[in-house]
C-alpha cells in the first residue's frame, strides 16, 4: 500500500463513522426538534437541513478518500513509494491519521454545541447561562477541534518541531 492509500483508508473509516453518527443522531435530532415545536416554527426544517448537509459531506468524503488523502499528504517525487519508505513520511501519515481520529470524535460535540447555541439565541424561555460543566465541555470541544485541524493540516510542521525539540541539546 502507498502512504496515500493508508491515509485514504483512514479517511474512509472516518466517513463511515460520520455516516453512522448522522443516521443515529440525525434521526433523534429531527424527532426532538419536531416535538420541541409541536410542528410549528423552523427548528424542524433546520434539523433536516443540518442532517442532510452533514450526510452529504460524509458521503462525499467516503466517495473520494484518495483525493482527500492526496491533498493532506505532502507531495513527493515518486507517488508510488510503498509504505516502507522513510520514517519521516510514516510519521507525517501517522499524525494525519491521528488528526482524522480527533476530528471525527470531535464533530459530534461541535454539532451539539452549534445546536445549543442556535437554541439559546432563538428561544426566549431558555436561560442564556450555562452551568460550569457545560462551559468546560464547550472549551474541550473547541480545543479538540483545533488540535485535530493542526494534526491534519500541520503534520509536517509538527514533526519538524518535535525533532527540533528532541535534538535541541544534541551536538553533531
């Protein structure tokens, strides 16, 4: 397998997780929004739009994993390099896979907090104050999202920083 195929496999697994999450969570979200409004208002429509939008993105990710992996990995001279290529490329691919895992596990939390934010803004009878544990959950989701994005899109830079720190006091 090439490194692009390995990262593509991780991308496809991430998209399958998203599809399963959307099917499971989207159905309950649509039902809850319908019960919340008793059939009146825009929540039901928003729920359907969000669910269809996220499902469409997950299906596109599933359909084109190698193109996405090709954009995530740094380009090399020989695209047919097998996985047993350099340690640097293995580490970069590993950071991207780890970042995909962090992003996929964070997306449900971000989805939840977008819904909570929209509900707080559009509903008068819900208090605008969140308890401290909810603030902690929100900050955790934001930090995980940032870390996931950094791992996916900054894998090469992260690897270079780790090696600079690792060999900081080393004399050649």
